[in-house]
């Protein structure tokens, strides 16, 4: 397949012909869409290559089962990607729960051995990192992420728009991640 628009056109044409009863077109659609989904999901599952093929098959099955939900005036790949993202989220949730259930608690004494000093050290380190951020990033992070306020409450409190609060949090967290990586 060539460009993204050519791929979209080809997939859409094959899918619509398949919906009209053309079994060969539907088979070609599934093969091409499978290749497209492998590439789409491989970029998101680089840590779990063993799950890729299972996830592609689940996506294709879901798309087959829900093919009646496709709106012909919408891009086919957007519909396919939405289903793939939902299946990916399901997989990540399942893996997260599974991994959490299998975390060893061999030394539970260590789990409960944290002291107030550790907490105050972490708070001091976080405060120091937050001070390195501009106020338009620092304040939204403190309000939303640390104090648990909503975006709307934070916007009213800081005089920022809700969009500015969200952008400030996003940019601030990215900067914090970079700062943490740079610290020895």
C-alpha cells in the first residue's frame, strides 16, 4: 500500500465490497487490515511482542463482529484504530491486574518499614523539583495531582482556563520526568 490516503481508500473499498457479499474482497480486507494493525499495535506494544498477534486477532474479530457499527461517511482506519485502542487498553488493564496479583510479597516487613523520614525526604525532593517549573505548570500540578482538586476548581483558583490547566499539567509532568532522569 502507498500513502495513508491510498491505504484508507483501498481498505474502505475492500470492506464495503465485503459488506455487500464479496467474500474474496472481505478476505483481502482482513489480510491487509491485519498487516496495518500489526504495524499500528507494534509501535504501542514494543515491550510485549508475544501479545501482538493475539491482539491483532482480537481486533479483527471485534471488527468483524461490530462491522455493522461502521459509518460509511467516516474514515475506516479511524474506526479500526478506535477498536484497536480499546482492545489494547483491555490488554493493558488485564496485564496490570495479572502482574499485580503475582507480585511477590516475600519480605512484607520491608513493605511496612518506610519511615516518616522517607516520606519527608520524598516530599522535599518533589517540592524542589516543582520549584524548577514555571508557575503556570507548578500550580496546576500541585492543585490537581497533589491536592486532588478538579481541573475546573484549579482553573477558578488560579485564574487560568481549563485548557491552560491541562496543558500546564501535561508540560509540567514532561519536564519533571526529564528533570528526574537528569538527577544523579
